[in-house]
């Protein structure tokens, strides 16, 4: 009995330590070894942030509409803000009498002078209803913190990096590809973008123009896209269907010429949480496990809501 009590006490103490560590690593810029889904489940992350952290009021520099409900924009950059590709910060806009904050992944690479973000305008969305009206020279609040653990340094090995994105989830992958590190780390990079229709295949021209930039950058890039609302026709050389169905029917691997295995493949999933949940089951079925605090894994995720 005494032994059982001791065990329970020990487990409680360990859990408390983990909680403190995770909160600390979320609040300061320490590399964190858990995955963001785990943090979210523990209640440390939310899509609506209210706590005050250091921020500055920056300026919108440029706005580009890809479709009426999909835009990217650039802003001036706080000197204090540093980040890794794959991370995000919080952006604030004044709505009525208060500032509303939301998480946005960086599209810009860490060495760019301006910050770039991409956003879907959500019907009746509190933040994006205001975001849809931004123009160059408008003021925008940018927090100085970097957040998130979907970064390539979490993978200790692997030959092929699979980046699976739905909708705006492509943003962090563009940031990674604008940076040098990922090109040196892997042999193949497969970027798969799942969208409703071809108009949402954002950053396509830039991605198609990407080439390894020096002899040291050995990765070969393969671009794939999945169009879900396709009327039976594949468009723009994309696969018809959702990412999940092209995975299930084998067309995704066939199109890339690569097979997903625990030894060769490292996978990042970003965007729609249902897609991530469904793909998580498929990862496990292939023997891939998520990166955790003390164990190297084969996949990482970032849910947008
Ligand atoms: C870690 C993280 C990173 C994020 N990065 C981005 C980003 O780079 N770009 C971006 O557009 N959003 C991103 N988001 C979502 C963003 O923070 C807001 O939730 C989104 O802008 C909607 O805010 P809102 O107040 O307008 O809508 P709300 O009133 O808060 O409505 C939320 C609902 O909008 C829908 N929704 C939210 N985000 C998206 C999206 N990206 N695409 C499609 N539907 C969505 C979902 O149905 C969700 O339940 C991110 C979220 C997280 C947690
Ligand atoms: N993009 C538009 O034309 C449009 C129009 C009106 C409103 N909106 C609103 O704008 C916001 C952004 O929409 P979005 O299209 O960028 O994002 P989204 O709804 O996440 O869809 C992006 C892609 O992910 C796919 N997807 C959804 N659930 C999936 C799952 N479980 N597994 C695999 N793939 C999945 C979608 O397929 P499905 O097409 O099969 O869902 C689509 O191809 C949403 O709030 C939406 O309501 C968008």
C-alpha cells in the first residue's frame, strides 16, 4: 500500500514538473521537445489568446488577395522578434474598443526584413472580418514571442520530408522552403497542398521556381496538390480528392514516386484539424510515431483550430 502511495505521489510530482516546464517553454523561447497537440490537449494553447505579452504596433506594408477570401500580407518587423520556419506569433487588430489576438504562422523566412502571413477570411470570424479590411500603412499589433514546435530541427534523421497542408496550412512550409536549412537536411522534400479548388493553390509559382541554391543543398523538391471539389476532373496537374483519399487510394505516393516508411520519411501536417486527426491514424498504421519530449519521432502536427 505504502509503495502504491509513493508511486502515486511520484507520478503527481513528475506531472507537476512537466506542467511547469511546458508552461515555461511556451512562455520563453526555449526549444521544446513535446508536440503542440499535446500542449493543446493540456490546455496551454488556445486559438484565442488574451494574455498580454510584449508586442509592438507595426505597419502593414502590402496586401495581396489570391481569392476574395484568401489573402497574404506583409508587415514591418519588430526588432525583438526572432523565429524558426514553422513557428507562429500572435497578431492583434483593434475590433471595437479592444485588441483581438490570433495565432498566425510566419510565411516569411527568418532572415527576411518584412514579416509575411497568409489568412483565410472566415465567414463572421471575429478577427478575419476586420483583417479583410486591412490596407497598406494600417497599424497592426505583432507580438514579440515565437511559438510552436513544428520545426525541422525536431527530426534527427530521415531522407524524405513530407509537408502535408490544407488551405492556409501551406504558410509555414513556404517559410521553411525560403530558408536554407531544410534543403540541406533532407534528400527529398514533398510538399502536398490540399485545397477546394485551383484558385487556392497559393504560392504555386514561387514554389515551382524553387531550386536548390548551392551544392550543399541536396534536396530535390516534389510538388503535389489535391483538389477536393473537382467535378471528377483533375486540374493543374493535381490529384482529385482530399489528401486523405489520395493517401488511401495510393495516388499520392504513386505521383511522387516515394513510399512513406518509418525509416525514410518524416512528415509534417498543418491546417485543418480533422485532416490532421485522420492522417494521424494513417501515420500510426504505417508505423510512424509523433515526436515527443524524450523520443525522436517521425511526424509533427500543427492544428489551426
Ligand atoms: C498555431 C496556429 C497557427 C495559425 N496560423 C494561421 C495562419 O497562418 N493563417 C490563418 O488563416 N489562420 C491561422 N490560424 C487560425 C487563426 O488563428 C484564426 O483562428 C483564424 O484567423 C480565424 O479567426 P477569426 O476570429 O476570424 O474566426 P473565429 O471567429 O475565431 O472562428 C474560428 C473558426 O474559423 C475556421 N478557421 C480558423 N482558421 C482557419 C483557417 N486558417 N482556414 C480555414 N478555416 C479556418 C474554423 O472553422 C474555426 O473553428 C492559426 C491558428 C493556430 C492555433
Ligand atoms: N475556400 C473557399 O472557396 C470557401 C468558400 C466559402 C467559405 N469558405 C470558408 O473559408 C474558410 C477556409 O476554408 P478553406 O477551404 O481554406 O479550408 P478547409 O475548409 O480546411 O479546406 C481546405 C481543404 O482541406 C480539405 N479537408 C477538409 N477536411 C478534411 C479532412 N478531414 N481530411 C482531409 N482533407 C480535408 C478540404 O476538402 P473539402 O472541400 O472536401 O472540405 C479542402 O480541400 C472556412 O472557414 C470556410 O468555411 C471558403
